[in-house]
């Protein structure tokens, strides 16, 4: 039988390889969970829209720092983030606030937030 499987991942274009047509796939390899994030939508909002509880939620506006994540791979943009919660070294290491981060393609992330803000946190160069 010939035809196009509407549920098959696209093989061309910006969604190539993604299971979420028209969305960016945000995967958390440590838990095997995924979030379908609409273009322009931040990760925390997408997670809440899907009624998932994968990343700690606080102020939703970049003010508390509980939603810290590290992007392992993939392209993204962020809104301006407070240096109290994400230092320049953190940002260079892929650390960001999920409520301020909009994927530009599929991402792999690691959840760092534990429900409390840690403004003194820095990147340990020995942990890569
Ligand atoms: S939820 Fe408070 S900084 Fe993201």
C-alpha cells in the first residue's frame, strides 16, 4: 500500500525526525519522558498545558529559579534571565530557566530544579 502515514515523523523540514509534527520534542533522557512544545512556547508552559509534572513550577516568570534545567543538545532561545538564578557560566553550560526557554528545534534536557531556589549555584567544571 502506498501513501503517507500522517503519524510518521517528517523526513524533511524543521520537524525532520520529530514525532511531534509542528511541535518541538523536548525529551528528558533520565526519565524517558517527553514534552511537545509549540513554536514560541516556553517549556514550562508546554509541560503545564499537557498536565505533566516533570519540572518544578514556581513563579512562571523567571523570578524564583526553581525550574532550572540544563540543555544537553538542541537549539533554543531564552528570554532575559536573572543572574541571581543563572550565572553567565551557567548559561554558557546550557543551564536555563524552563519558563524562559523557547526551543528552536528538538531538545534533550536535564532537570536541575528541586523545588527550591539556589542562587549560589555554579557549574562544577569537574562534572562537565
Ligand atoms: S518558575 Fe520561577 S523561574 Fe521559572
